[in-house]
C-alpha cells in the first residue's frame, strides 16, 4: 500500500502526527493507499520552508525558472502513461481521458507558463517633459494553492505553474479525494532539481489542512478552485486580513441549441458537454435548452447517444464512462436523481446505478442520466449536481432562452450552437458567463481569461491574468 507523503523543503515526509487517511479507488470501492493526514503543524513547516526559499527563488532569473518548469513538463510527458493510470485509479475517470486530456494538459500548463514568464513585458507610462512611470511586478512571497478532485493534476498545475513562474514560493494542497498525482509530481520536482522549499505539497482534509493554509498569516494570497460554499468560507477568513484571493467556484452551465445548428455534430458535442468525465467538470453543460422546432428530433437523437455510452472499468479502453469519484459524491448524485423525479422530471435514460462484472462490481458507477419536463427554476435546474445528470428543455425565442440561461446563481461557462453568426455574437454578449463557447466546448487557449461571474467565482486565471494575480504591481514615478 503506497503512502502518500507531504513534500516539504524538498523532502517526502509523513504528517508530524503520523495520522493517515484512507485513499479509495472509486472503480472498486476499496482502499488502495493512505494519505498523510496533515494539520496546522505540517502547514507551518511548509510555510517556513517556503519563506526560507523565497529570497533566492525571487532572484532566480526568469530563464532559470522557465528551464525548471519546462523540465517538469518534459517529465510529465515522459511519464504520461504511468500518470494517466494513477489518475484514473485515483479518480475513477477513464484512463484514455487521463492519457489524452488530464496529463498532457498538466504538462502544457507548466510549459505554457515557462514560456509566458519569459515573454511578459512590464508597462511604462511617459508624461512628456514631466516624468516617466514604470511598473514593477514583484512576486507576492508565499502563496497557497488549493485544488479540487475532478481534474486533479490538471487543475493543481494550473495554479502552481504561474505562481512559481512569477517567482513565488508555494504551499499547495490537492484534494484529499485524489492526492496521488500531486504526490507523483513531488517526485518529479525532486528529480528535476527544483530548489528545496520552492514548492511544498501538504496533503489532508480541507477543514484541517486546507483551513490552516487559508488562515496562515504568512501566506499572502490564496488561489482556490472548488465548491462555492467552500469559497465563501475561505473568503470569510481571507477578506478581513486583506489576503489576495482568486476563487474558481461551481457552475450550472447552460447549453443553448438553436434550430439552425448543424444537428448531427451538435448532438455529439452536446453529449460530450454534458457527460465528459461523468459530468464532473466544472464547465460541463448540465442544462440543455433546445429550440422547439427541433426539440423532439434533437431529444430523441441525444437520448439514443447517451443510452449507448458504455459505463464500466475506467482501465478498459472500451468504456466511455468511468466511476463517480467517491461514495459521498455517488450518494449525492443519486439523491439528485430522486429529487428530479419528485420534481416531475421524465426520465429519458439512465437514472440508476451500474454494477459491472468482475473487479469493479463494488465500484461507484451511475448510468448517464437525462431528464425532460423540468421547470427552469426547479432545484434540479438550479443546483450544481456535478455528476452524469442533465436536463433538456424546449424554448421558443432567443430572449426566453437567454433568460433561462442567466436564471441561476452561477455564471461559469455556456455553450451556444447556431450557424447564424449574428445570433452567435448577440447571445454570447447577453449571457452572464465568464466563458462562452460557440459551436464548440472545452476548446482551451491558455492565453485566454478563465473564470466565472456571480457565484462561480472572483478573479480570472489563465495567461497574463494568472501572472498578474501572483504578483504585486508597484509603480515607480521618476520626475524628469
Ligand atoms: P471542495 O470545495 O469540497 O474542495 C476543494 C478543495 O478545497 C479541496 O482540496 C478541499 O480539501 C479544500 N477545502 C475544503 N474545505 C476547505 C476549507 N475549509 N478550507 C480550505 N480548503 C478547503 O470542492 P470539490 O468537491 O473538491 O470540487 C468540486 C467543486 O469544484 C464543484 O463545485 C466544481 O464546480 C468546482 N470546480 C470549479 C472549477 C472552476 O474552475 N471554476 C474547476 C473545477 C471544479
């Protein structure tokens, strides 16, 4: 049984308490490793290591920082298959998905920010004959990065890479539900010679270890991705002490299909939008709105495709859907299926658990589930389920569907499917959403701003937005 250890000051260590948490394989429902159950004492050790490393790391040239981040990216690519298997085992996602998306994108995050930091100019503002201003962008110091379980290494690296590139030292915590690839990343950092203390990874519960990171007075900024409730809690701790905060939170994303869409392509893509990674991507579109004139045809085609999705062992390349990440989450998703029925939803497909034969018979599997006949303002259409459950609803006009799309507390991502360019621009502008995809979904250019509005978050990640977050701007004004 593997011990998932903290990475502090370049060393792999158990929690000082020597307490452990069980780590489960969702596909089998069995414990397969144990996690350091860290507390404030371990976070303190990590912060002191990060503080000691900061003066030298801040002075390290951008070329050297970029070289180290690129070396990490090289190693992630080299170990793609092993990391994909580890991610799949830890999270329950199909191994083909981890192999083609999670791990390559984690490597891409390190490589992208390695390049970005070498190309990041500072600003200068001239006041002719009076003065010249220039802006310095200093690293903040020790920063905290906290990530969720749905895209474990991918989202962990999305925070760590820009923080390190900008010259900060980091205390990071992956989700206790999926800690394995963060542990493997620690080994890679040791192999490439990242200086001790520059990155520290502390494992454990959010309420204990995560809370200690957020509360630590010497951690000056927190980049958090996770649930809206947790974000609210973190903001309550961080705001009174003026900690810089980036909050990437939940979503309840609309998918808006107009009658003039390319029907076959849209059915396929809308299915991917709703059910990729068992619907456990913050960007998944779980509310599907379809223009009434094509509603019946679209619903029937989508239902047939969803019904055909194969659910089972994530290690089997023939399965499109793997396991739900934890028993707790499995029960939560099932409770929402019951709620949708109580709210009058008509089940089109799914709505039940799946018991694969063989090694996965005790795993946490749910058939991809599609409901219709649910009002846009019912709880099923308002609350984030974050699982393989979507609803489909007809609409008659553009104004009506924009109202439905905007009618939740969230505003993370939306997709619009139409061949009418003017409509695409109009609807994209009208949607209250941090990201709008038109005739595509999850197409990512890492230079673009990423984040949500309303209860989906505060701040933006990605490209220079992330580098700005992880630095403090200082204007220097020199009189001529
Ligand atoms: P979560 O909020 O339960 O946990 C996220 C992380 O926060 C974990 O590492 C957890 O240990 C830690 N944490 C929990 N309580 C804490 C506390 N009191 N103090 C500090 N840290 C604490 O979320 P989750 O269940 O892991 O992830 C699912 C959620 O994440 C969904 O709501 C999803 O929409 C959201 N998400 C958002 C984005 C985005 O980019 N906006 C991306 C992925 C996931």
